[in-house]
């Protein structure tokens, strides 16, 4: 077969239909494809839904750090573990707006605000709603993660102009109770339902490298892909090494090829979702990030810090995209 024929064949590769009834064996079959076949399928799906040479920049700010009553076994912000992360008060609005302006100047198109709460109190939500409205006024997409929400709270955030709500499912249903006991998986799904019914877009993904198996990583993706509406954003987080938390005893850094395979499966199962390389990018080489972009990832967080952990700096990100002939999504 000639090079031209091979190119024509790749261009004609079928695109993935949007489905909501994936099975675990189907996901495993896709994951275990020969790597070149898997990446071709993921890239073909990616190209049918997105500009393959554009990466979305998002920025994340912790507006209230530490002191969380939950027992999430991976989290440095849980009050149950001695991790060296102290509890802080909710940031002043002026500080949040200043951070959003800096993020916009750095090329971010979405600004995410995170608070370490089990769920927000009404007076706290009032202040967050004001922040959302102000950040929205800067021309940025807005996102918050505040823990569990009632439908009424979700409606208030929607009225303030919130675009996205982040609430990760973290892992598979089978592995979930091995890392969290204070909040059920159904609690998380209920919050996603409230957010969706309030008209807010959903950002939901998970964490890998906590001692789970590949079947758990795929189970997490199948869970998300079988929601009535796919999340608009799917963050893939590598667990950040934190001393003093239970996961530290079981964690293992994922093999780079396993990470790229997982990104490809996420792209195939949820073809129109933005797949974001989130926490843990400081552990990823430029080559691995490039492979993940090829497999369908199309968003990264920028900035020096994500909540309480380091993040690759802007110069490194810009250098990588320049060498790949890629660019950030214009604001």
C-alpha cells in the first residue's frame, strides 16, 4: 500500500458515536488494542470533534485550603491527617479577582476556584457566587469545586453565572470505599445530577496511581461515559505524592504508556469531552505529555501551583507546545 493510500485510509477512519451504554469488557478491549491502533482510533475521534493542534489553558486557585472533615485517603487537605497543610479562611474577593486577571494574562480561558469543604454553608456560598460573577465579568469561563451541593445551591451558582462545576468520582465503584468512607459514590453522583439539572456544565474525572488496578481506572471512565450526559470536561489526575495520608502506603506511579492508553480510552468513550491533564503533570515528561495530546488530551492547567502541589511552569508549557506546532485556545 502506498503512503498516499495509507493516509487516505487514516482520514477515512470511522469516528466514534456518542454512546452511554459502555461495558467494562468493551473498555478493556479498547485499552488493550495494539498501541498504534489505539492511538489512531483516538486521534481520529479527536479530529472529528476538536482542533487537534489546540490546547485549552485553565487555571486553578485554592480559595479555601485545608481543614476538610472528609477522610479522602489521598488528600493533603483532610483535617484527619498530618500533612503539613494548615486550614485557611476563604480568600478575599479582591485577591481572587487579582489571581483571575493574572491567569487571563497568562493565556487561561477558564478560571477554577476550589474550596476544601464537605459542602458549602449558605453564607460561604454567597461569597463564592459574588466571586463567580466578578470572574465571569473578566471574560473568563468560570468553574468551582466546593464539595457536595444541593439542587438549590446549584441553582444559586447557575444564577451567578457559573459555567462548570468540578466534582470528581475519583475511581471505580469497586475501589471507591478503599480510599473514602465519609462520602459515598452515590453522594458524588447526586451532586453531579443537581449540577446538571441546574444547567451548569459538568467537570468530572478521577485520580490514578493510588494503588488501584487498570480495571479500576477503566471502571471510572465507564462510570462517567454511562452518565445520561457525558461530562463536558474530564480531568485525569496523577496522584500527587503526599506524606501522612493512607494512600501513601499503596501508591504506585503509573507506567507512562498506561497513562497514554487511559487518555485514549477517555477520548474514545467520551468523544466530545475536553480531556484535561490535571494534577501530577510535574511527574510527566514532555514526551509523555505529547503522547497524551496525540491520544486525545486537549487541556492542561497552567500556573506554578495546583491547590497545594507544584505544576509545570508556563515557560515549559509554551516551549512544549511550540515544539509540537500547537497553540493554546484563544480567549
